[in-house]
C-alpha cells in the first residue's frame, strides 16, 4: 500500500470497495497514485477490476475579493501551460487560488493567497461552498470564499506572486457587471472563477446591504 508521499496516502476503507494494489508511480510535487480496485455496483454485483491513476493535489482555496462600496471585483491573470496544451490562449483570467499548507485552515489560506497573489487582504470573508473540480481523476477539494476589500479603480493593479515559486501574476480590477459580462460571453472559461462569479451575482445585493453597514 502507498506510504511514499504525504499527499498520496492509502485510499480510505469503504464498504464495498476492495483495494488490491495501491502505489505511487510518480513522486513529484503532485504525486500520481495507481490504484487497482473493485467496487459494488448499483445492482449489488462487484465491478470488474479497475486500474485508475489519481492525481493527488489535496485541499485548495480560491478567493474572490469584492468591493461592495464600488461594486468591483479583483481577478488575476497568469500563464497556464495546460490551457495551451488544450489549444487555447494560455493566459487565464481567474480567481486568486492556491493549495493549503500542512495544518492550515482554509479561511486562513484564502487570506494568505489574497496577499501573495493580489496584494489584497480582505477584512471580512464568507464561504461560497466547497467543490471537487476533477472528480474523475483528481482528489483536489476546493474551498471558495468571497472577501470584502476596498479595491482600486478598475484596470491593471500591478504584478504579484512569489518569486521562489516562479509566479508571475497580474491583478485586474473590474466592475462586477463587466466581470459578469465576460463570464456570459465565454471570456472566463475556468470552473473556479465561474462558480465564484455566479455565486456573487446571486448574492451581490445582499452583500452590498450587509457589507457596507458593518
């Protein structure tokens, strides 16, 4: 059974699931784990033996800074090689996001990532839900937060990111209505940012009422 990487722990026991092999086949920053297993099908019979490769990333957070006084949001742009591999322009417009550090609480991680990737520290934060993003092949579990912050005028907000991680991140402040329009037109095509903006559009009036009076 797999014991070779802190992010590639053995698959937890579960009724009807039988693990016959579990090994780390790539021991990098994000390990790849190969698991051979059967599970109980909906009709009560066992499945055939299946071999799945799992990309183990663990827990992550995303933060959408929102200025309720001026109705603005802060997004970021950065180069994404997988998007280029899929045949699309590789600079993505997305939310501040990152992985949890060992023992870190999700809300604390969201605040930390806001400072590292956008130079923004929200003074109030609200959960927007928790979601698996690639449940067919990855264990990443994303915690989404909206954070109250006073944002600068719309436009480019400088470069950010951690140099030792090779990050090159550009802050972009937009009127909320423009961010929603980009989402609707396909200008924002990653699931995390879409979830955050759909949530904000639904809760925007409430946040403007609650967050500008407290």
